[in-house]
């Protein structure tokens, strides 16, 4: 393993941890009664959280694909029934992502792979996931503030 790979993997893990901590901080301000509130024409917090969880699970599947592994079955419903359920689903989803990169080799980490009409590497997906969580954490704050 090169120093670059070890540094990039550690950076990605730290960014994921920081983004998740920020998102969980936002979720801590949400009540079960807030989950379905939304300004007209916008997603409620429940739908935003479902989207964040679903997106991370898509990356879990993409990473498995890039590693030559298969995940059987359809994507389940990730709609949280409550704030506590959202926390549980977020935790399970993050664990699946971390399990998916456990023991990853350097070549696979950086290799671009075509998925549909898109092209991703594991490093780009991890960076995207951290940014995605930050974006939607801000969206939840704006939704609750309106």
C-alpha cells in the first residue's frame, strides 16, 4: 500500500465521519412531529432522510460491483418511521458502507468503473457521500426553519 492510498482512505473515512456527525446533529433537532413538515413544493425531513439512506445504499451496491461482489435482492424501503428509526437506518447504512470498503485494495479504490452511464471510483463515491450528507443536512435545517 502506498502512502497516498493510506492517506486518501483515512481522509475519506474522516470526511464521512465528520459529515455523518453533522447530519446526526441536525437529526437531533428533528422531532417525530417535524418529519412530515415541509414548505410547499419541497421534501419533508422524512423524505430527505430516506433519500440520504437510499443514496448511501446505492453506493454500497456500486462499491460491491467494483469489487466484483454481488448484493442479492431488491433495495428495501428506507423510509424512517420515526427519528429513532432514522438514526437506526443511518447507522445500519453507514456500517454497510464501511463493511463494503473493509480490506479494499489500492487498485480498486482508485479504478474508475462504468455503472450505467456514469463512471465512478470508490474514492469518488466516498467523497460524494460525505458531500451529499452535508447538502441534505442543510436542506433539513432549511425545511425545519420554514
